[in-house]
């Protein structure tokens, strides 16, 4: 593709390089480092004047540093006269605070949207946002991708018998309904009460899970509290083998310990976030699926002004 530049921060360079290979190109050369006092330093090495630039950066751990890298990259590209700048965010950090759930709390997902626009982003390409309403926080185009096709392809090859797709909470019902429709299987919903940040208790299971293979589907897995409680609830209702699929593997402590203790057959995740280095110590099998082909196809369609939504039928 002519006049296209892919550029990456330091959050997930292997994914960015894989996207570039899918598109038959290389990442544009850029120096993204830090000054001695910790400030982010960015220098675009090659000419991007008049180019359609895609800045690839997941705002994952350390979140604040990765966010600043992206904002400064966008500012540098704007000042270098890039024709159009698309922020490609496989994982959109600060997305969980998408509304006021208590007095005197922020809506950080809106704040991040404002920062991206102010920095100079012309559009955003994101994957599995924590809440669909985040798209409305932007006054620029947002293309929202879903990892479901990648996960569906992998799960279909496993030929799981008597499968039921499970939502760990009411907020994920739409995601799970679409998943179950594509798999042509029933769904179930966990009736959950959240007691504290990242801590929840399952009160009931809505749907038939007894004797069935259960696939819990969520957008992310952080401390694995929801996973542990969902598995506990399914066991109490005599479910069979249990799998867990999530797009974004945040995996903050004590996630690996909880995953291992849960007894699930397999954790299925994608590479929107780099897998933590000690994940291989977890006794539970972890399957990492690549979303690079999906992101590369979306980038190509955006560049050629083609439909992105048609990717999902």
C-alpha cells in the first residue's frame, strides 16, 4: 500500500511487527525512549509528510507510560505533517471507568478520548472495548473490532460436545448472545453482585448448564476474580468441563494463582496485550490467538476507504 506508514510504541511491538508482515511492509523507524528523569522521548526517524499513518499501541501495563507514548507519538506525527493519523489501540486502557457509578468519580474512558483527539488523532481503531458506549465519547470516527471471529475459529476446531456459552455478568450478554448464535448453541448468564473493585460474587446461574461443556466469554481477564466466581457458580450447577475465553489478558496478581486453582480446562486469550513472562508457570494451559490478521485487514480497508463492519458479516 502506497503512502501508508505503520509506527509502533513499546507496548506490544511483536504484534505491530506481525501486522506489518501481514500487510507486506515494515514498521516506520522511530525512537521511543525515555529521558533520564522518566519523561517520554519520541523522534520519528523517517519522512511521514502526506502519509496515512497508523500508530499502533496498546495502553497496557505500565498504563500511564504507554498512554503518554501514544499521545506523544500522535503529536510528533501531526507536527511532521502526516496526512491522517489513526490510533490503533488493540487494548484501550482506562476503558472500565465508562460511567459514574458513585459520587465524585471520573469517567476516564472519556478523558482518554479527549486526550487522543487533542493530541491530533483523526480516527481510532480499537478492539473489544469494555463498553460499546465508549465509541460515543469521540468526535472522530471509531472503528470497533471484535476478536470473536478469531476465537470462534479456534473453539470450533475443538468440537466441544454439548457446549453452552456463558456470560460472567449481565453486561456481557450481547457479546455472548452473538457468540452463541455463531456457534449454534445455548447461552447462560451469571447473576453477579460486585462487592469491590475486581471482586464479585455469583448469586445465580440463568440457563441450563448441568452436564454441559461451558465456555465463559469476557472482554478481559484482570485479577481473575470474576473467573473464579463464575467457575464456582458453574460447578455448583454441575457443569462439565469449563473453558474461559477473553480478548485482553491483563493478568494482574493474583490472576495466575486463581486461574490455576479454578480447574478450568483451558484459558483462551489473544495477543492484544503481551503475555506476562511468568505465565508459563501456570498449570492451566493458556492458548494465545493472534489478532494481527484481523487488525491488518481493518487497516487495509481504512486506507482504501472500504467497509470495516463487513468484516463481521
